[in-house]
C-alpha cells in the first residue's frame, strides 16, 4: 500500500489576510514539501499542470526535476499532465529527463484536466477534446515502447522513423491514466493495461467501487494480468494534531477554492455544513487527526480496492508550516498505521 501527496501549487488569496504569494515563492515551497515527503518515508508526490493565474505549476516536470536531485526514494509524478493540449514527444522527453535525474523514480499521469485554459493557449479546438486525448495517448505509448518511432495522426505532424531521447532509466516509464470517474476512461485504461488514478473528491468514495470492477474487467478481457495493475486515488485532505484543529485549519482555504470554482461552474455555495459532511467517515474529505485519516484510508483500501492513496494538500492557500506539519504526520504516523493494517489484512491475520 503506497501513501503519497499531490498538489496543484495554488496561489489563491490567503483566506485570512487576502495576500497572494508569488508563483516563485509557492514553487520553492513545493520543492521543500517534496523533500520533506521523501524524508518522512512517503512513496509518491504528484504535481498537477494548470495554466491559470491561481496555479503556479504550468510545467510539473520542471518542479519535479528540481526535487529529483534533493530526494532519494520518493516517486515523482505529474497529477495530471494535460496530454490533450501538449506534445507527447516533449512530455516523454521531459519525464525521461526527470527519470534520469531521479535514477528511475519518474511517472506520468496522463489526463484531460478539469480546466480548459490550455486548449486555446496552445491553439487547440475544444471540439476535438476526445480525439486529441486518444491520438496523443497512442503516440505517448509508442514513444515509451520503442526508441525509433513512426507515427501519423490528425493533430500533430507525422514522425517517420525518428529516435526520441533521452531514454528513461525505467523500462517502461510508468504511464498512469487519471480519471474523474468517467466509465469510458476507466475502460480505456483497463483495455490498455495502464495503471488507473481516480479523483475521489466528492460524494461517497464507495461509489467508485463499481468503476474499479469495470476497470479490472476491461483489463482482464484485454488479456492483462489484473494483479499487476495498481489503482490509485487522489483526495483532498489534511492531517492535524487533533480532528477539530485539522478541520478548522483546512476549512477556510477549502471553502474559498470551492466557491471560486463554483462560481465559474454554477455550483451551489460551499459552507461549513457541506465541509463537515464531506469529512464524515464515508465522505471524500480526509481531514482529521492521525487515527481518523488512517482509518479512512484503510476503509478505502478494503472496500474500493485502491493500492495507492494520494492526499491532496493543501487545497488553496494555507500556511507553509501547516502543510509541512501535515506532511510530517502523514509520513511518520498515518502511513505506518495504514501499511501495518493492510499488511495484516492481506495476509489474513
């Protein structure tokens, strides 16, 4: 059972002071967070790609490269790479470079992304949303599987027997499919035999169990060994000294982000009652003390079947020292409890 973190490197206004830190400061803070996550024994750290003023990570590979030489064990992944609006050749080269710098710890998490700013920025038509992802994923997998590549598609110039370098340390370089819960994306991942990441950020996590079964069925039907396919979840959360304190620390920035995005997308107002409901035992917020968060992760593993859990922290802008303490608690106290309990459960003890 792997435990890790993800971040979108947000630079939203501080909910208490209204101040906005610079993109440069937040990027440097995230590198510190990755280094700490490695030191406390966490397994993976993911950085998400966005192209908005309130997010500082338009190039996750560069941030991960900065952390690669300062870490020893932790795996370094995007969360996600918006593949539809990127060039698969450059994506592969960037993460192969991170793989070299980290001596074999890089991963790519490919997805469509939940925001659309990158499409007009890079000259893509949203009407081609589905076609772009399918075509570019096909090319990315070809680049992973062979040094010399010939390929032809609709949305990118053809490649005629060209080598793509550098080659990664890992063979193959891990490529995950990120999904918000769309059955078609789950089936695609299973059919291709690619690891799956589910964004479990609302509702009840147990509602994702049928998607996990669908994924495994698709993988088995395509002839893949299901036992070798990891399944991850990505959920918002925060670990504090006690549950009430953790909730009070995490709520202000969470409310601010949810209401800002809600105004863009027509959601209802996000209040404390909605927050408290989501952090109930069967809710999708992993907020609380060490024991609360550990038990919720264990419950998810036993009932949904995920093999990697990624806590998304912070959501919005929180004090850097609070985030660092949460990472420390996750690595030193939550992760050991989860691993021990899951190990006993898997061995039938």
